[in-house]
C-alpha cells in the first residue's frame, strides 16, 4: 500500500528510465506523467487517467489500458505487443513508430498475416508457397507441352491420364473441403479438424483414383509399363501421390475458415464503426440541444427584464408563459430527439405568446396545419422555435408597424414542409450563417442526410422553408 501511495505522490512528475514491470496503476491520476524510456511490461493501467502522458520509447508488452484515458498521450517509438486498449480513450494519442504485433497465437494465425509478418516465419511461409506454386505451374506447363508435342501415342496416353487424374483429384479436394467446412467447425480442437479432413480426403482420393484408373487409365498405364519398363519401375509409391490432394484439401479448408474470420472481423468492425457513428451523432445532437435551450432562455429573460419596470403585469404574464414553455423543454427525455408536430406547434405558440406580451399589437401570428393527420408525425424537437425566434429578432422587431408571423405545415409530392413566414426585412446573405439556422441544418443533416434541407426565400414571399422527405420521417420511427 505504501508503494502504491508513493507512486501516486510522484504521479504528476517524471518517472523516466524506470522499471515498473507488473505494477498496478489502476484508476490512478497520472495526467501528464513522464514514463519515457521506462519498462512497463504487464503493468495494469486499468481506468487510469493518462491524459497527456509521455510514454515514448517504453516497453509496454502485455500491458493493459482498459478504460484508461490516453487522450493526447505520446506513445511513440514504444513496444506495444499484446497490449489491451479495450474501451480506452485514445483521441489525439501519438502511436508513431510503435510496434503492435501480437505474439504467436495459433488461433489467430492467418495466411495473409503470416506472409506479411516481417519475421523469419513469414519469410519461410512465403518462400514455401512460392516454390510450390512455381513447381506446380511448371509441371502443368511441362505436361501440357509433352501432350501437345510428343509423337509417341503411349506416352501421350499416359500424360493425358495423369492430367485427368490430378484434375479430378483437385476438384474433389476443393469440393470436399467446402462441403465439410461447416461440419468440421463444430470440433473445438483445430488440429483435430485437419486430422479428420486428411483421413477423409485420403480415402476419398483412393476411391477417386481407382475410378479414374479403371475407367480411363488402365490401358495407358499397362502400355507404358510394357513399352518403357525401366521408367515404370522408377515410379514413386502410390501413397506419395495421396499427399497432394490432402494438402490441397487442408489449404482450402484453411482459406475457407480464414475467409469466415475475415468476414466476421469486417462485420464486427462495421458494427463498431456504426456504433461509433451513432455515438458521434448522439453527442452532436446533445450539443445542439444544449446550445438551443440557453440561447432561447437568454433572449426570453432579456424580454422579461425589459418589462419588469415598465409593465409588471406583462412581466408576470410573460414569466408564467416562460414557465409553461420550460415545462415542455425539461419535462421530456434529453436523449429523445423527436416529438410530434402537434407538440412542437404548441411550444411555438407558447413562445409567440411570450413575445406577444412584449410586442403587444405590433405582433400577430397564425399557426396552422393543412392536413390534420400530419400533426402526429414525429419531427426533430425544437426544429421550429429557433426559426420563429429569428423571425421575431430579425423581422418583426425591425418593423415600426404590425409584424405578422405565419407558421404553416403541409405535405406536397411526398415531402413534408414546415414553413415560417414573416413580413420583416428581406433575408441578407449573412442570415444563412447565423446560429439558429445553422443548428437546424446540422441537426437535419445528422438525422436525415440528403433527405432534408433548409431554404431561405425572399420570393414570392419571405419565408424559411424546412423540407423533409416523408418516407425518411416514417423510416426513422419503424
């Protein structure tokens, strides 16, 4: 315990060129600590705060960083073999020139991984595969050439039989490995799978060879033995030729299993990326949501402040309306980004009533939905309020006479339109870059992509038009 406390005391300082192999730093605050040139093998940093830590030129083999905060940490030039980064935060971390190869684990071996490995094992495997492929291709070339150019019918017949037998054996080996792959995967021990496949392929090859021999090769072999007895005597034992199909079957089964693992890994990665994208979208929506509410509150409180001394009754009425408005905004789940059009319009009406207390007869407004069934459609929360707020701030408040705001919702050609009209000054080019409009554009892009847009129009009448493809709205809620 004293040792851990001592480490905690020094955690903010420098620990360069030290040995901490096997130490437990879990859940400790090690922000900005300097571990450079240290040995930290099998060290436990589970849940530790390593934000901004310097871990350059460190030995971190078999170290765990589960749930650790490694944001902006520098791990350059370090050894990271078999390191566990599960659920660690690594945004901004520097992994330049690190070695992150896993140690040998037979269950993780893959043909591509072996070939790409910079070690001696990868080189040996690549050399063997290259030699076998070249030998096989040259054998094909040789026999094909002999069949085409030879003038001896006996030798030609033998070569044709050998080519046919190898082709059939190869086809059977591939089909058998594919057919048995699912069944072999049921066996938990990997070596047992290949042993079973080898035994089955051995007997299958004997059966296939016998069928081909008695159907197509018996005459060719006998004629060759009679014509060239010395060459026939040099023929290798039959069981040698059984090794080829067995090897082919095992290689193809290996490739099939690796293909499944790669597909599974790709699917897992796609799933993780999808989840990360969803989390990113949720975080961005939360940020937009959090920014909209204080923005509105600031403007509303300014309106109340302006009335407190001039008209206390109106200030009281406005405060009650604001209370009602915030019951709407705070009485719902913060992670629910949708609400019905009916509720959204109720919020907008309450907001406009708040503003009407301040503007009096200078403000008139209308809220309407063309088709009643549209009221139940789910749309992003707070999608209309910022636009109506802009209509007040940049439209009605600039007029000496009566300002009019019309909120209209309708459907046309498969698109839902949410429009806010006002009779204030025309939109300027800068209006589209304001926070209210920009936040709506960002929210629609996150939720609907290209199936939604925001337009600021001055002709034929001034309005902000939000259009969302109705099918995209329905898809979000099914």
